[in-house]
């Protein structure tokens, strides 16, 4: 379902929005079908009739956050109907956010650089690693250990028993480059590159 998530992020980034909290808890599958040309090969392996959706989290004042999202939803949905019929759904929750340290980019954790679309791409690369290998890209016994690994260490290697193409490791290293300038230029470039790797 990587292609569906990439499609959603591409739409968001096209409107100048950055998710900032992209992690497995903000992704879910539905039985609806959403056509995507980003990764048709990976879609076929993911199961027919299902599509992945992105969930927005709301930080801070819930009422203000909902008002902003409704305005964005109205604006984006009008454009979406012209561009292909995809939909933006709103859902709010007052639940405390889980620990998402392992999915946050170095610049998010350190606050040393602007957080832009490339931070979402970093998170997406980490999610792809975990989904394809069954193991976390960054782990440790505590939140502090994960922060150190992300900001000054190296991600985990692909387990030897996981049969992924040789091109996945360099794809992942580019996806989680510590410097945002070393990452993919867009979510479309990232998705198409992964599609090429998995089909090689």
C-alpha cells in the first residue's frame, strides 16, 4: 500500500502541507479502491480491494485544529474533485499521542533545521523498512536510545533472512539521509524509485 500513502502525501505536499507525525499509527487500510499510478506493482502484492489512508493528528487546541482542518478540507476537496476524485476525511481524537520517536526525522527531534516535506519522506522510508523487513529501522530500550541512534548513529541493517533486492539498502540509506538535502526530491521520486527496486 506504499503507493496509496505516497499518493496522499503527494497531494498534501502539493498544497504546502507537511504531516509531521507520519508513523504506522496514522496509517490504516480500508476495503475501498483508490487508483494510483505511483506503485502499481507493489499495490498488486498488497492485496486487491484495499487501499491505505493517512490520518491527521491534531496537536494543541482541538477546536482550533478542527476549524483549520475543515477549512483545508473544503479547499482541497474542491480541487480534488477536479484532479481525480480522491477524498480527504477528517477524524479527531483526544487520545494522548503514542511515542513516535523512531519515526521522526533528525531535524524534527533536534530542531536544528526547518521541518518540510523531506521530513515526511524520512518517516515514510522508516515505515517502508519496517513493513518490508518486519523489524524497526531504529530501536533501543528507551526513547533516548532511539534519539541517539537517529541523530548520530546508523539505522539497522536489513535482516539476512529477508529476501529483498540488493537495491533496497541504498534506497533506504538515501531515504533516511541525516541531511535532508541528501534525500529524495519528492514523494513521487521516492515511490517510483522503490517501485523500480522491488521489481528488479
